[in-house]
C-alpha cells in the first residue's frame, strides 16, 4: 500500500476530504439565500417594456 504524503499524516483522522461536504452545503445555502433575495425579498423579477 502506498504511503501518505507528510502533510496528510499530520492531519487528525477524519479531517481528510471533509471540506467537500462543507463546500457543498455552503454553496447550497448561498444559492438558497440568493434566490430568496431575488424572488421574494426584492419583489420578484419584473420585465418593464417602455
């Protein structure tokens, strides 16, 4: 079996690859807040034809 690089050996167990979930949920929350602001808080998307 291959040896782990030095920087991965110093991490506590369970810390490797854990940022993917946090990145996914952070992006999901950001998108939900953005669409809430766009569609509900700001009054929705309106098209104004002169």
